[in-house]
C-alpha cells in the first residue's frame, strides 16, 4: 500500500510548518498562555492560510479537502504545540453543520471558512464518562437548559453546537438532537478557565436558551458520533506531531548533555530507551493513518477503528511523554523548557474524547466472534 503523500499535501505541510516557525514559536506560545490561552492573531493567521476552510465544501467558500489533508495539518499543529481549537472549529463544526438544513449551512459555513465565526462542539457533561448518549441537557420547544463542561475556547466562540435531549432517559440512545446556540443568546452563561496545557476552555450553562435545530433526534446521536470520530482522528494526528517533535528535542539534548566526559547519547541503556520511544511513535503513526483512512467507513467499522487508534495513541503518548521527560532529568519538568509543555499537551490529549481506559472498553465491546486468532 502506498503511504506517500501527494505534492499538494506536502506543500500544505510545508506552509503550515513555515507559519508555525514564523508566528508560533515557543516564546510566542508562552505569551499566549500568559494572555489566557487563545490568540486572535494566531487564529487570523490560520484563516489567512485557508486552514479554516479545509473541510468546508467549495460551494460554501472552502477547499473541500479530505481526512488525509486534515491529518497533515494536525501533525504540524501538534509539532508546534498550537493551542487554538482548529480541530473543533475547522473540522468538527463543518462535519456537524454538513448535516444541517441548507439554509443554515449557507449562513455559517462561509463564515467558518473565512475565520469570521468560531463554532465549537459542547457535548461533555458531568457524570457522562465520555458516553455520548449520556445527555442531561433538555430541549423544550426549541429552548435548551443544562450545563456542558470542558468546552474549547468557550469565551472566544461565536456559537456552540449542543446535543440536547428531546425525549427519553438521560442515557437513552434515542431522542438526542443537535442544536446551534449563539453566544449572545439569552440564558447563556460562560465560566472560562485554562487547562493543564495552557489552552482555553470552560463551562457553558444554558437556561431556557433559544437555539436553532441542526439535526433531529432520529439522527442526532449518529451525527454526533461521526463528529467525535473526526475529532479523535485529528487528536491522533496531533499527537503524532507532538511526539515526533518531543523525540527530536530529546535526542538533541542527549547529544549535548555530557556525563563522564561523553554525551549521554552514547550510553547503551539510554539508546535502548530512545529506540523504545521511536517504536511507540511509529505504532502511533500507523494507527493515526488507520484512523484517518477509516473515517469514510460505515459506522460500526469506523467506531471500532477510531477506538483502536485512540487506545494506541493514549498508550504511546503516555510512554513517550514519560520517557522523554525522564531522559531530560530535572530540566524536563521546568516551565522554561519546551519539553515539559509537550508532556502537558500529550497528557491533556490522552483525556480528550475518551481516555485509554474508556477506549479499551469500547474496543472490547465492539469485538466480534471473528476477532480471535483461532477463528
């Protein structure tokens, strides 16, 4: 199988890498963290590159590119530790809006592509433990009431896509619809905060808030699952980029750090640890490719594949982060040194859209009688 990227994809990769090197280096990122974890200037820079229109159809002013192109971009954003919620606004939101009525698509998709509207998914609730069908937010006569947690860039977003329950028990798979809530709507309350990696998030509280129906309860959960799988694939690619850069930083440090008059990279035991890190990176890379290529499959196969990919990425991110930090010694945990920030970002990513324990349960639940080696 040919895993080579096209010339256009390589050009896209180079463009994003140059932008990160020029406008999002470590010192600039530190300033963004101190300012709250979101930079409007950086967001406008991504819009200027056309990245926000990556997944928006050409009919609505975007580029209409596919999952492999998105993977290329996410790898480079991961290498640069970019905190702005590109995956949320540039990949997940267009996926969800693509299932909305045409008039709503025409209203919002061109604004997303142009960087004029930042729309994020607000689906996580307390007690849900990553279960997408656990929805306590209620929808009555087009008005929503409830609280969503860990919403990306909550105080910077212009609108939110909110799963809400029209009917059924709080954990019922049926009866979940998707709504769009504008930030300025009545009854919206925001509680922003910073995450461990410095990025911006917060809680969204709705009290009898008017909303626009995007997807009815007959398809709401299925569309939400697709959007989350798009987010998982994006996280996998971002994780690969972050791990690749962290490994490079660690190798450079080992070539410079000396003990007993020689570089520690010459010590056989440490070389073995670096080899193990490289193996975990390549395992993660192959599963990231697998995740992106499986997004077009039918739902059962897609959900199983994305759970498998996120499980491997979670294991790899933890191993790579821990090993590289230990190989740095004390400097690896200081705020002034870049490797600690990669470790923080990898830790946060492992928890998003289902941690490793959750994904292990998903993989187990989706195994069939044909999964064993003795079939």
